[in-house]
C-alpha cells in the first residue's frame, strides 16, 4: 500500500462514519407505542402517519432510513440536487440545483412548502435536513423572483464571505428559510434531524435554517452586503427588499421566542467532527500515530493549504515524531472566484496549493476531500499531493502558479494523476484534510524508496 492509498482510505472512513442512514437510525427509534427522537418521546404511534419532509444532498438516504423504520406509517416529500441519490422509497421527489438556486429549486421549494401546509393537525412531521439545502429548495420572498434568487445566489457563492453571513442574506431573501418552512405547518408536533455542513454546527445556518428560529435581522443582512461589497452584485430588487425590511416594511423571518417551532427538537445526526474522529481511528488502525486537529480549517483555501503544507513539512524534516504519523482535520475553506475562473473546487485547490510547497520534502501525502463526493462543479471529490508534484508538473509543462491564480486546479491535477474521485457519497459534512507521513525516512531512504508514496 502507498501513502496515497492510505490517505484515501483514511478519508473514506470519515465519509462512511457520516452515513445519513446511520444518523437517522441513531436519532429515531420506535419503543412500544411511542416514537422517540433524540432520546426523547416525540409522538404516539396512534397519531397516524408520520410525514417526512426532506431537503439536501443526503435527502434520499435519510428518507429511506426513516421509511425502513416507520414502514407503512410514513408519507412525505423530498427535494434533492440533480446528480445526487434520490429516495428509493415511494414518496414525492423534486429536483433542485446546487450551488446556485434556479427555477427548479424554486419549484421544489414551493412543493415542500405546500406539503407542509397540508399536513393534518393530528399527525406529526419530521424534517430531514442536510447540506446543499439552501440552493436545492427555496421560495423567493414577496416581491422577488426566481431570477432574483439565482442572481443573488451566484453573487454570494462567488464572494469571499463565510457561510454564516451568506446564510443571513439568503434567509432574508426567502419565504422558506429562517424557520418559515416549519412554521407553515399545523402539524401537532414536529422535529428535525440534520446533517451539519457548516463550521460550528449552527442550526440556523445549516441549509439556512428552514426549521429553526433565526436570530439575525434585515439590518444584519445589509451589514453583510456592506462588509463584503456585495450590494452592486445583487439584483436591485433584492437590495431594495433588504433595505425595506430593515425599515420594518417587510415581514421578518421567524424569531426566537415567537413561535412554537422553538419547542420542537432539533437533533444533529452527524457532523464534521463525526467524520474527523472516524478518519483518525482508521489512521490509528493502519499503524499511524494519529492526531485530529481540534479547530476546523477555514479562511481562504490557498492560504490554509500553504500553511498546512509548511507546518507538516517542518515537523517531518525535524523528525520530532518518530514512526509513521498522520493528521486529520476538518472544516470548510473558501475560494473567491472571479468571472474568469477556471475549473476546480476548494479541495482540489487545497491539494494543488499544498503540493506547491512540498518540493523536496520527506515522503508524505496531503489529501483533501469534499465529503459529498463533488467538489465544485466537477466530477472529483478533491485531490492529493506529494513531494513529486512540482517535479511532475515541470516535466509535463504545467504552470502551477498560473493554475492556482486562475483557480484552475482540476485540469492540472487530472494531468498529474492526482484527482480524487468517489462519485456522490449521499452525505455532506464539509471537508476532510488528511496528512500521512512515512516514518524513519532518512534511515530507510534508498533508490526506489519514493514508490512508497507513489500514485495509484
């Protein structure tokens, strides 16, 4: 086995640990005549059907797990992104788009909202939320159009703003987010199981919080536009809508303490920490002295990657740690894309930027993986780098600096044989970064030794 294959296996163990089916089975249980959610009684089995309302990249698997548990008592609706697994169960399914909402996303959002309104008052509702939900399903606020949401969404994802501020703006352009989806139902009781794809696992940021109260305001959203220079890039009607809301002329999102949705349980089924812990355990099982980074990696992608590579290289060259060792980190970095950007994603850019710093380093591999299996608008989940990357790029005539400047990591990594492809995984808990370093490399170095971390 090579270091590269070990890194991929370690990352894949993290993905499997965040399996949506396992998350639902852990959160939901039938005991006697009661349905339990998050270890607490949720609804009586005599209450009739349980309505499943799902949105996100993992919606298909979450629905199927709930249906397996509930059997014929389940009914519902789901919205997934095109290209991601749909429910196998016989429930109504709609397809939205990601990472930018489109007319399909708005149609999916309207169907989800209508279904919530039609749930009988005597029957419980269970919302199943996962990453990508912000774009996959939405309904524009009164006075806005699907085109307004699409233009605003494109500007937001191309900005340098973190996901929290982006979500604040999204909630205040929506009639679906910020607790409004859940508040639309008259169900006797409701609850949420969520897979978190955001740093800090903040409920009102996950999928922009369609089932929980929103503590932010229109004024906060306007502050985001000012801080990140987004005003000129959003549709005029969207900016005007936010300004009118700040003056009290538009209805706010659902606020804490103002709705019964405050009392409904919200259960985190799986998070990035779940994946990181499992990846670390797999590294240990494979014989590495493994540690997990406590704080999630965030900020600008190339900067985070360069810092990681330099830090790892310094430790490896100092030989402070004996024997093979590994580091696992999670989080979600950001890339600010200009209109002329090339093809790639943040994990591919992370790998390429890290590899740029490894020329001549000891035998090691740095790999970066999007746990949903799709990194940016590509068919790769991420990429990996080793000390031979710079040499291989030079031999193939690949300008790494130009590729990084143009955010064009995909074609560079493809030519270098360092793309990481998994296909859609059915889950989404942000990103994993895996470092594996060979042990005692100075003593064992010999002709051909580099094969221990070669490509596969």
